[in-house]
C-alpha cells in the first residue's frame, strides 16, 4: 500500500512537471509569435534587396507638382554590396547601408493603437505622412511603411503599413531614418578598391619624395632596406585612403584649371601615388584654399572632395622617421632569457634563472640584494624600450660606455647587449629633452633613448646597495 502511494505521488509529480514544461514551451512559443507579429518589416535582413526612402510631405509635394520638395533615396543589394541607385548611381557605404537595413528589419512596434475601418488618419499625422520607407525582398514582395508627421508625447512615431487599417506605435528612430540624406549613404573613402593589391606608395612634399614598397609580406623604405618599419604605422597611412574621411563632395568630375586654383590644388601641399599589381595607379593631391579648408583631388574616381582639418594634418605629416620601427634595436624573446649581466664602473653583477627564481652568481657589492622581481622587471622594460632618435637625427653623441647590460640564453648565447652613455640635454621640435646615448649588438648605429625610459631600467640597483658600508666604496 505504501509503495502504491509513492507511485501515485511520483506519477502526479511527473504529470505536474509535464504540464509546467508544456506551459513554459507554449508561453515561449506565444512570445516568439508575438514578437514576430510586432515586426514592422516581415522580411529577414538577408532577404531584403531594395530600400527606398521618400521623405518630407509627399502628398503636398505631389499636389504642387514639385519633386524638389521631397528627398528620394533608393538602394539595391548587389553581389558586391549595397549600391545607390537614386539620386546617383555608385556603391554605397557598406556600414551605413548595412546598419540601416538591420535596423528596419529588426525593430518592432511597441503597440497597435487602433485597428478598425474608420480610423481618422489625420489624428495621427498619417493623412499626409512625413515620409515613407519601401522595403522589397528577393521575391519582389514589397511593403510600404508610412511614418507620421506627428509624434506622441514621448516623441514616438505613428506608422501605417501598406493599406492596413492599423496604427502602429514605434520608436522615434523612424524620424531619424527619414532624415537620412543620400550623402549619408555615399562611400566616403578616397580609395574605392581593395587595398590588397597595393605594391608601393610614393609621398611627395616640398620637393622631397618618400617611397614605400610592399615585398615579402611587409613594407620597406626604398633606399633603406636595413631599416625596419613599424607595419602598423604604415597601415595607418594607408588607412587614410580606406577610411571614411570625406566631409563633402565638391566636384563630381576631374577638376579643371579654375577648380585647381580655387581649392589650392594647382600647387598641391602633398601628393600620393599608389601603384597596384595590375600596373594601375591611384593618385591623390592635397590642397588648401584661402579659407584654410583642405581638399583632395583623386584620379579614381576623378573628383575633388573636402576632408576634415584633423585628417589633413595626417595627410601632410608623413615622415620616414615617424614610420620607423623604434623597437628594432631591442628584439628580445623574454622567455628565452636565462642569464643577465649588469656592468658599470662599480663592478659586475651576474644572475641566473633556474625556472622559478633569479639568483645572483656574482655581485658588484656583497651587500646587494637582487630579487627575482627586480630581474624580471628589467627584462620587461628592456623589451619595451623605444628609440628616441636614430643616427640620422643626432650629432656629437658621446660613446655609450657608462652602463652595459647583457641577456643570454641557456646555451650562453648572447641575445642582447645594451650600452648606455651619459645624459644629454637637447631641444627637439621646441621642447627640452633629456636623452641618453645607447647602442645594442642588434643595430649598427648609436641612437638615443629618453632619460626617463633608461632610468626606468633601474640598473643602479644591480650595481650599488641602498647603503654602502663605510670603507667599502669603490672608486
């Protein structure tokens, strides 16, 4: 009897769980269906292949017969991406078009305010809508969303879909979508083709020419094959052509002599030439007008555009020294360092790493206390050093023989040897700088480091104790 009671209880529990699970799944399904019904556009993002935006008071514009009273934009999806079809034909900005389509495809109505045959559309500003958005899918099916000329007290929009006898309440985002201009959808890159085919970049300014070549998967400087370039900085220069920097299209065709004079392009401040694998060239000239606005004339497409002042300075300040890899003399695989030697007039301190801790095998002073943390910090900071000035920028630099630090691997192979010299005071670009001469075995020439970076190595802690016992001073 007792077993039967437990069986009955167990069965009831299973039934209850089953009903609860069924209710949960049903509720989940109902919520999913409700969310789907609330979508204003019944197409998925990847199904949409055409968008048309018609803004302003369309009805009034048609009555007056003046098409200039409203703004019309049409975009089509192609195999190459979204393309503007009206009012001009060209490829659209991929991000702007993609975000717009994603937004209208996923946004839902927050409520259906009215649904009957006798709606007074004037109450909601839908008798003469502020604008409309037409969406078409791959099958050619279309829906039209009419956006109201009125808002509710929260600034939200009233929307009518096709000829449905419903008034939807939706976010104020729809007003922003109607305010889009065709400029917003235009491709604002100077270079409208793939960057992958670029073989060289030539920059000319003030009679000087700088050429960068792409070979063996890296950028190098013509005439300076032994110089390493910071590949990220070179990509930043190329990014000027592949990022959206255009603020206005001022001439939609090749400039004539009058245009060149007007936009300060008759004698450009700077010129670029990009050469591609297919032997084609892309050119860009940078100029400034009398009002200090900056312009760029490009060859493909042939037009003149305005760029922001902030971007113009980046176009003009391309220098080989800025592009150089300032970590070149300090290449160090930190994990392979097993021995460290620090040498100065005080003596030499040597340390070895057993896989866990650093131990001093020789000390410049017996009283030195060199910790594992101190050694690890030295390795980290040397690996982070950057050149302040290369040989081409410096004169009368003293020989760097004040301090020396060496890093060796477990086979006693020398990985990096750094020599440091005395501190020098120098004015660079109007600023007083404290520099220290330096040299490594990985780079043929003397260079300088910022004194702060060099002092940050804390080499004194490897050579002198905090307190030197009387009578043990070294001379």
